[in-house]
C-alpha cells in the first residue's frame, strides 16, 4: 500500500503542539496596519489554537 500523502499547503499554515493541538496564525496582519492599535497588532502576532470542529478536518489532511 502506498504512503499517505499530506496536503503540503496545510503543512506550511498549521503546526502541531506537543499535546496534539493544531496551531494557526491570525488573519488581518498583512496590510492596512496603520489604523490598527499597537495592542491589536501585538495580539495578532501570537498563534492561536484551531477550533475543534475545524481541527478534525485539518487532521484528515495532515496525517502524522
């Protein structure tokens, strides 16, 4: 049986923590940042955990 292939674009967008959760980057951090507050921009830097409903779909595309 051939190896299972992972979705390569998702490999760049998501990463898995040591406990198995899937982390993602925040949206709205690419451009038009001048009107956003320093606090908002600072908070957008940090990664966030993917919602459980979407995590199941992503795990199907990212086998271990």
